[in-house]
């Protein structure tokens, strides 16, 4: 889509990065083209967590620089279509997010569903798949890491974690990350919290990572910790330190 208000579905940052890590940020943007009228929502709703992962893009971009890793950034709000949901998932185009109904997604016309898949979902994942296949064909070591954020309170329930490492088959890799992050006093990090990876409700880790035999984890950071540039930088450095030993030190800061 080249019309006004339709930016690229994906931005690839640091394409030539030499790190084994390939980073994804599927909920990087809250952008909704003007023709959708915010899907019937007030702007304040789109700006909160239901519209995007607050702080995740900033952390991912800084982490990309620290690790010298390629990073795929999504260009649209997950309210239009969620890039981390399989096509069969009811959450792919949510009619309700948390406690908020999404009027523009109710009784969606099949043609509109097809439009969003073709212009937002498919270009993002096709570009990711192409890079991963190219790396595999060349024998380039590859580890997939996706960066997300979560709310401190969900449907009235407080969440005690500062971060979670979500995984399915990559238990050993995830456990090492949790152990390194947990060494910092006062930091609460858990495995498979506040969500779990499943084949029915997740896309990137099962399809891009595990189906290719790659180590793959999803990192969730509580968004009140990364809502400022300072917080995003602190968490990017923290994650770089935790990830660097996987490749013999990398370029993480001290």
C-alpha cells in the first residue's frame, strides 16, 4: 500500500548485523491509517497497551545496536491485525482487547480481513522468513528473540514480575537468560509469565523459530519500566548483558 497513511508493514533495522541474534518486535507501532477512524476508539485507547507494546520498539532498537543484530519492526497497531497470532486464532483481529470492545473489528467483512492479511501480516512474516531461510542456507548461526511489553495490572490483577522469558522447546536457553537476569538484586524475572507460548495463540516463536530448529524466546518487559528513554536504555543494556554469553561475549556494555 502506497497511499497516504499506509507505511511499510515492516522496517528492517541493521540488516547486515553480524550477530547470531535476529530480533523481532511485532507490536512496535500503534499506527492505524486514518481511513479506519481508530477502529471507532478514542485516541487515548489506541495509545495505551491495547494498541501496541509500550516501550518495546525502543528497547528492541537499542538492543539491536548493542548486539549488532538485525531487527524487524512492525508498522501497524495490533488492533488492526496481531502479527503474533496464527491466521486461525480468534485474536488475530481482536473484537475485544482486555476489557475494551473494538467497534471497527466487529462483524468484519471477509474482504477486509483478507486486505489486512495481505498488506500487513504477510509482508512482515514473509520478510522475516526470507532472512531466516537465507541464513540457514548459508549455515549462519541464528537465535530468534522477540521483544514485547506487558501491563503492570491486567483486568484488575497486579503482576509482580519485571520481566518474563517465554519459551516452549528452548528451555535450556530460556533458563540461562532467567538465571543471568535474576542475579540483579530486586529484579523479579520468571519463565512463561505473564503468558505462555502455544501453537494455537503464538506465531513467531513456533513458526519462525521452532519449525526451523532454532533456539527462540519471547521477552516480555513490564511497560512501566520501559516507558521512558532512560528505562528503555537500561533494559536494553540489561538484556544485552544476559544475551551476550550465548555467543561468547558479543558487544554488550559492561
